[in-house]
C-alpha cells in the first residue's frame, strides 16, 4: 500500500512540470498603431486600422473624452490684477 502511494505521488509530481510546459504561447496583442512612441513593431495582418469615428456635434461646454464619456466644462474664471481692497 505504501509503495503504491509513493509511486502515485512520484508520478503526480513528475507530471506537473510537463503539464506546465504544454501551454500554448500567447500571441502578442500590441498592434503597431498602439505601440508607444519610439517603439517600432512589424506589421501584423490581424491588426487593422480602425475606421475614423464620425464627428458629432456636441453641446457647447461638453468635451468628448472617447468611449462614450463626455466632460462638461462650465463656470467662470476671474483674475484680478492690481486690485487693492481699500
């Protein structure tokens, strides 16, 4: 019984590194147009240029940040120079 347990344990431990090495290699997901500045990547056929997004008219004071996110900018800014409160 002890010999069977030791053999089973040995086979299990021996199979673990083999199973870890059989994973498929991950394909790089970075496309040339997404690379940081200064980095050059070869062209990949699965990377396509995205069609330009249609420019939509937005209400005054809204800035489109992309991904369906808009920022509303409103209010006043005042700068007074040379004012003495006497």
